[in-house]
């Protein structure tokens, strides 16, 4: 059976897996990301590839990179959390490893993994939203990854949802990820705890008594316990998420939305308010099939599985 290696390169860790044709991950490994040095990043990527390839017949390597990737799937144009600026990543890693390499945006790779082997399996029109520190995504149309003219489509997090709103790291204001992301969830919880400490007793307890001590894990834990303040925070984020998804549905008409990323691990406490908001804002909701909203099935392995499969299909 054909095997490929998928490598998910993030700002803090490089996670990799040996993946077969069925999307099964046979082995995994990881390294810390030396994020400020391109040469050391490429060295770490090559290390995990060589480790996983040892003793196996590997066809190709897929790199899921947290950044903008060109249409040729070879160069990282820009990575906000890594020292990559027009970095010819494919060429560099191929020279080090001696294997064919495909470079893909990390959210695209995750979307492909979920469309092929996860929550979007069997659906021809899939939009994935990766709800993490920011908000990313990918589009799969009729069994093909949609990348756009320049290879940088589906940067959903930077759609404007509030004119003149919160400042974003991209340089604009009012971007969707400033309202629907892990960062937004923590900000909401901390603001609630600062303004209404009597309401946010459990959140403050988990945060060591200080609003600034509250983390995303604390909000999720409290929500799973049924804490009303934490559930309200997820409701706010889910509402922004669902309203934005209604706009995406008007433009792309997907059959399935898949929610992935770290925040999606909260499960139904995120999905429920998201679905309600989507139904509330969906154009002509009473006269059309509504898109399904599913939680990602592959979890943190989605990018690895998707990158490996895309490399195999190069």
C-alpha cells in the first residue's frame, strides 16, 4: 500500500505522520519549531521525514504550512508566526530529503483530510473552518481543493464582519477572526470576569482569582461543567461564527461545514450556538436545504492526513 508523510508545521511545533492510502496514520513524531530561523525549520522538517521514512517505502511528502502558499504549492509567501517570507520550501526540503514534496496551507490540508477521510466524507461541497488562535479554512469543491488564482483562497478569518471594528494583526479592522476564534473566546471570558465577577465565579476560580489568568482551557472546562458564564462566552463566539457562515453559504452553497481547530474540541457547546446563528441568518432558510454543521473527526491529525494525501495526488 502506498505511503506518504504529512508534516504539519506550526509556530510552536512540527508534527508529522506516516499515512497510508486509507488515511490511517501508522506512526507519528514531532519536534519543537525553531520559528525564527528558516534553515533550522527546514532542518527540523527533514529530521522528522527521515525518521518516519526509515524502513518504509515513502512516495512523497506533504507539508502543511501555517501561512500563505503560492499556486504552485512550492513557496510560502508569508507566514505570520514563522520566519518565512517568499521561502522556496519545496525545493529546500526536496534537496535535504530526496523525496517529492508538496507544500500546502495548513487549513487547506486539514480541510482536505476531513473531506476525504473525516466529517466531510461523502460530501462534494465542503467548507472547513479551523477555529484556533485565529480563524482559517479550506474549500473542497467536487473532490478538488479550491485554492483561487494565486493559491491563497479561503482566508476566512480576514473577511470583514464589522466595519471599523477590532484591530486585526493583518492590519485591518473588524476581521471575522477577531470575533470568532480562541483569542476572542478568552477575551470575552476575561471581560465578563472583570465586569461581572459575581457571574464569573467559576472562571475566576480556574484563573487563579484574576481575569487575566483565565485561559481557553479554563473556559472549555467550565462550559463542560455547565457553568453559565462559560456557556455564554461560547454562545457569543458561536453566534459570530454562525452569522459569518451564513455569508459564506450565500457565496459558496456548501453541503457541509466542518468545524475544526482547538476551539472545536469544546464540541456541542460551540456547535449548538453556531447552528442556531447560521439558521437565523441563512438566506431563504425556509426554501432551501440547510448545510450540515459537523465537528472535525480527525482532530489534530487532519492536517497531517490531508497533507500526505495531497502529496500522494501531486
